[in-house]
């Protein structure tokens, strides 16, 4: 006969066969059975809205936003894990080939990215997804949450593989003001829309939400992430840290889609809710983002390395910022900014010929190329 192990708290919680008595059926129990409901009318996809929608959130199709479903399908073509990539050469490069300036750059890029990706995951999973009222939007964002966690794993994998001091690397965003500044700006945007008090039927709250999503898609993912990998790509171009760079190429592909999707959603909200982005608020957003990126670049690249400088970094930020603004149908915040790193877009393109070092990343994606 079954004898529970009473020293095991899990088994101790199981009632002994003798003590177990089926509960008496009560009136309350039978009343809890869901009665058969009357048939509901089919939903009309035209009634779907990005936010504040009143249709059935559990019914995927008919789609109102077929592009969102397509994003989900495309995202699944970029499937990988950090364990897929050989990091052996990176261990040797880091310990024997990188200069102290290059190590400083490598470590601080990882320090910034580790915290950034957690923030990106919390933003989309906790603040954005629950406010969407069409399932095809939520499904892509659910995939995005997974991808952000995969990115966090990737940095952790690099940090572990190289034997870096985890506590020191992860704490750096708290102790280095230039890294902290960018994180704080993003955290403030996130906090502004995490509140349970936010009500998107209120125009002020809706504007705040749209500005936060615009920031995350346009600045945080569209510029700071897009441009954030480039110092490591500069090392890759010289044959250094190729495993890490390959990992970051996978992440960059995801981030390009996150930024594009976010911008698409923002434009849809603006159209549906008859809203316009406030030019002054947009100007301040770009100003703040540029100032933070400038101090980050000055800290990261105190000494330029071969093929990469703080000037390259900030000029490329401005160039990409103009691109994101145009995608949002907004005026360019930094007219005349030039493409300081013409090779950067190639890193994000989903279909290209072999890259310099014949790594697997270029052939991995199985679907079509990404259209902005
Ligand atoms: Fe990410
Ligand atoms: Fe992202």
C-alpha cells in the first residue's frame, strides 16, 4: 500500500488514503458549471483596433493586420541559439590579441547590451503586449519577448565563455554614468506606461503610450541597438571576436524587425486614433537620445581603435536616426548626417553573399529578405 514519505514536504501535503474523503457536492458547485451560452455573432475584422478594440481578442483570423502575422512568420525564419556558434577563437582573441582599448570597448558594449535587452523584454512583454487588442499583434510580440530573452542568453554565454567577471560586467551600467544614462532614459519611458492606472481611452495617456512605443522602436531598438553592435563588427572586420560578432548579427536581424514592427504599430495607432506625434516631444526625444549616445561614445571610445572612433559612432547614430524618423513620416532630426559606416547595413541584411569570414550566419536564414 502507498505510504507517503512524511519527511518530504511535497508528499506530506498529499492526504493519506484513509483521511481522504470526497467533498460533499454542494449547491454552489453545481451552480459553477458554465451554462450553455447563446451563439455569438461572427467578428468583423474591420472592428479590430490596435488599442481600445472591442472585438474578440482570442480569435486570430480574419486578420485586420495581415502584415503582423507575416512578421511572425518571418521572425521564425531567424531561429538560432547562442550554442550554435563556435566561440573558441574569441577566447584566444580576447586573452591574446585584443589591446586594452579593444577589451574596454568589448566589455562595455556587453555591459550596455545585457541590461538593455532585459529592459526591451520587460517593455514589450509587460507594458506593450497587454495593451494590444488584436491577437495577430500580440503573437508577434510574444515571439519578440522570446527573442529578447534569447539575446540576454547570448550575452551571458559570451561573458561565461570568455570567463569575464559577471558581477562586475552586469553592475557596470550602475557604476558607469555614460551607460546608466541610456538605461535610465529607457527605464523612465517604460515606467511611464507600466502603471496599472494608465487608461488608453484617455488622450493624454494614449499619447504617453505612443511616445514610449515610438522611443523603444525608433530610438532604443532602431538606433541604440542597431548602432550598438557596430564597435564589435569593427573588430570582426579585422578578424577579431568573430564568434561574438556572428552572435550579434543574429540579434541585429531580430532588432531590425522589432524596430520595423514597432514603427508600423505606432503608425497604425496614429491613423486609427486620429493622433499626431507632437513635433516638440519628438525633437526633445531625439535631442536626449543624441546627448546620451554622445556621452556613451565618448566613454566607450576614449581612444579610437583601428577602423572605429567616437565620431564614427555618433555620426552613424544621427544617420540612422534620420532613417527611423523618415519611417515614422517625421522630419529628419539631423539633416546632413552622413553614412559613417557604410558596411553596417550589410550586417543586418538577411540575404547577402558570403561575409568576409565565411561564417554560417549569412546562409542560415531560409526565407525572403526583409522589406522596410
Ligand atoms: Fe533584443
Ligand atoms: Fe528588440
